[in-house]
C-alpha cells in the first residue's frame, strides 16, 4: 500500500474543450496489467468538451452542478449530483456545464490497448447544438 502524491490541477487544451475546464488526475494504472483512470473534471459555466469517443467506454459521475451529455442522434441527458452516466465504447458524445453554472464530475475509463488511442477527439460542438442542448 502507498499514499499517492497529489498531481497538480491542469487546464485542459482549447483544441479539445470550449471554455475553461480543469482536471485533477485521481487514479492511473499502477501495474502493467491495470487500465483504470479516474479524474475530477471541473467545467466553468458554458464550458464543454469537443465531440469524442472512448475505446472502452466512459462513466461520468456528477458531483456538482448539472451536466449536459449529448450524443450524435441529438439525445441530451441532464445529470445532477449523485447521478451516473455511461457511454459505451465508440459512442461519439460530448459533456459539459450549463451556460449559467459550474459543473464537476468524476470521469472514469479504461485505457485502450494503445493508451494513446483511448480517446478519439473530433470536432468542436457547434454553438447551435450546444444552445439547443442547454435549452432542452
């Protein structure tokens, strides 16, 4: 057993996020056969990810605010603290805060066979698509 050092908070890059988003890594693989990663992600009002998918899916557990999670077919889930949303492998989606409030979630996923291909980042969510999701 060991106490893990705290990693510094990192601001996420504008190529993959709209608005201000910060991430704290909580868990990363400690042994060669482990794949789990967990991060605490904080979104400023209006901030959200670009479209993306994960090789092995992703679980989001909302801890503060209201999360908007959208899929390509136009489905939008509004999740509140204590609720958990699962996106299956390969499903293109985005997630973020409402325009008026901060949002925080735990993001949990397993690395892919090639860790560099765990997340496939795509284009930014269009302003009209974000607005429609926020007003739904």
